C-alpha cells in the first residue's frame, strides 16, 4: 500500500512538472515573439516650399512598449533617427508629423519610425519635392 501511494505521488508530481514546463496556452495560441515595432509610412501631404505633413502607422509594438515614434527625413535615401527627426508620441496607431524648415525645390526622403527596447524599426521610404 505504501509503495502504491509513493507511485501515485511520483506520477502526480511528474504531471504537474510537465504542465508547468510547457506553459499554459489555449489551443492555437502562439508564443509571444519579441522584436522591433512594425511601422509603415502612409503618406506625405500638404507640401509647400518649406513644410510637409507625413503620416505613419505603428501597427505592432513588437512585444515591448514603444518608447518613441515619429518621422525621420533627409535629402539622401534611407533616412534614420540620426538624421532629421520629429517625435510624435508613443504606442500604436496612426500619427502625423509636421516637417518645417525645409528648403524649397528640394527632394526629401522620409520614413516613419518606432522604437522599443529591442531597437528601432523604419517604415517604407516615401519621396517628395518641396514647391
């Protein structure tokens, strides 16, 4: 009888250990993956000789809170946050950045960006020329 009780305790412990080590997920639920945010550059509008409005959309935080989002721009391709930048809050959703102090009749490259603890991600690049 004592041996049978020990076997049951061993089996229950083994089952509990198995459940704890595999986690508790619902069927079809995937494991959370952490990465940089997902962001897109939506549009450039209201272009004048010295200003423009750029809209971005941050669709996923990447598993960590977004600490910065906005628009970066430059007169050469692939602008980054090391170039000209305007910060437009945090979190997911659409946002608009108003670029000012631009030079007339100049081609600009713009990208939306989002930053979390895993790094900075950039949206697609859009190009416009000021009037």
